[in-house]
C-alpha cells in the first residue's frame, strides 16, 4: 500500500522544491509540489493518500498555519516541516501541536527520504485501520439489512461488502421477491457515493412515450408541454447511484441510448445539443436471463456485457430454508410495531409448513405471511400450499434445515459461544459441536 501513497511538498523556492521531488522520485516515492499553503489546501481531504512535507517559511499563510488546517481536515495526516536554523524552536512547538517530524536545512536527500518513508508507513497503517473499521461497520449494517445465516446469503453479504468501495457497475439477478432493490440500496450505502442520491427507475413501469424525457431530461420547449427545463433521472443520480430495476423491460431504442451514456458518461437532454457529464454508479436488476433475451433479439447483448461488469446472484428462499425462522421473526416484529399488535405465539406446526413450502414469491411472500399472522387473519388463507407439480420438501431435509436454523440463531444470540448456545438449546456441548461440523457452522 505504501507504493500507492504519495508526498505533497509545499515549498516556495523552486530549486528546493525540484530537489525534494527528484530525491523522492529516484527512490520510487511518488511526489508532487506546490508553492504555497493555499495551493496545498486544494489537494487535502480526510482520505488524502499520503503525507505533507512543508517549509515553515511560506508566502502569505506559513507552514504552521497549514499544519493547523491539516489538523482540522485530518488529525492523523502526517505533516513534516522543513525549518531553517533559526526556526528549530518553532519546529519543536509544531511537534507539540501535532507535526509528525521536522527537517532542518540544509539536509541530505537520503535523510529526507528516510523521514518521508516513516511518515508514509504511519499513514499506510492509519488508512488500513480506517478501511477495516469501515468494512466492519458496513458489514454490521448490512447484516442488519440482509438477514439470514445461510451460506448463500452470507455470500451475498460478502459480495456487497467487497463491492461497496468499488466503482464497478453491478447486475443483480434474482427471482421476484428475492430483495434486488434492498441489495441495490445496500450497495449504495456501502459505497463512497452514499452521500449522493440513489435514483431508482422501474424500467417496466414507465410508458415508452415518457421514457426518454424521464431518464435524460429535457429543455424548455423541447416538445409540446415542456414549459421548463427538467433534470432527468440519470443526471439527478450524478455523484450517487442509478438503480435500473427490471432492466429487461427497457425499450430497445432506449437501450441504445443508455449504452452510449454508460460508455461516455455523458447525457444530452431532449432539445439540447450540449452534453452533460455524469458520474454515477449503475446498478441494474433483472429476473430473467438477459443473454437468452439477447439471443432472441429482445435485449442488446452489448448492453448486457456493459452492465454485467459484476453479476450478483440472489438465492431464492427455497435454497436457504434455514433462514425462514429468522426472517419470519424479523418480519413479524416489524408488523407488530406497524400494526400495533402483539406478536403471534410460536407455532411448531406453522413453522413446519413454512419450512416445507416452496415460496414462489420468495422473501416478499414470507413478509406478507408474517403480516397476516400478526393481524390474526392467516386462517382461511392457503399460503403454504405447494405450487402445481411441486412436492413438499422431504421430511428429513425440512428437519435438518429447521435444526440448522435454530442452532445458527442460538449462536447469533449468544455471540457464537458454544457453551452458552449448548445451554440455551439444552443439549450436551459435544452434541452441539458435532452438529456444528455437520451444518458448517462456527462457534467459539
């Protein structure tokens, strides 16, 4: 990571500035220079990937002023001050105020390199710790949103965390009700673009006649009824994330224009010949095989390959049945609060039927069932009837899935403590250990 860091040198003497840059570059350390504190401030952010080396004596604002500014931007950003012989006491005070180190003129190039290397190593460690904390915080937030303890859903969470800091466009693939929009929101919230807008477009819900104006915007007078300029969805997503749901429903004519936008990252409003630069991450979602549609001429293959830089598949609920008890509990709690009702009593028969059901509507259908249970109107509804030509889950598989979910939930509630979970489940610790190995779960 040190190789990716750089040094910003602030020095008003062109000869000294050039000498410092060359000394560092000869040692393979990227460096750039500016001649004033005012110019340096334009480069500095809380995530500045490097260190600052500044002369104390500068025109207008001096190095001490710059040090105070850096402390305000990022107290952990190392600042090395260059001093003249008479400024040593000032440099000592600067160290007390938070400077990383100081170098007294004249200095040999190798001494500058040594001091800078130490500062870069400190910066590298600081940024690594921050990244780990951000990833941990993001993971904890994602676990509260994308609920489940199964291996498929754990893989989804891992991909969301890994893709969070990436700018790569993502194609989410999953059946109806698997949570594609939720995952898109988690990708946005885990990214550096989370302060920007998340703009969602349902490509299947817009009339074709309004599609172009809605997405690209228009100028006043572009067509009858266009009384004033309108900013389109793509432009509104600038600096954030554009979520294209049901991308398979986008008209072919619009697919061509969207492909150009994705390639050039620029749009033209209707009625305008001037391009508008846009910087947004694109997350698309589909429930169908886009390549199969492309083979039938109903979707552009080049757009598919442009959207699917990364493909994120979402598992159907029938492939993660062990998550059903936890999801049902979560949705029932939400419904109880929303409807101001009490939680339904645990019902082993209801849970058995839920574990055996095939859930064609996936998580969305389970949430609806939880609502009905909380409202007390589940009777009279056949929510767990198997769809035509689909048999129920074999009893042995249903029992194993249910047992795994109970163990995983106990581990979660007991902070993965094997002893406490065994006590909670009222089984010997050795028995629980064997079951953890059987189901691929972890405990401590």
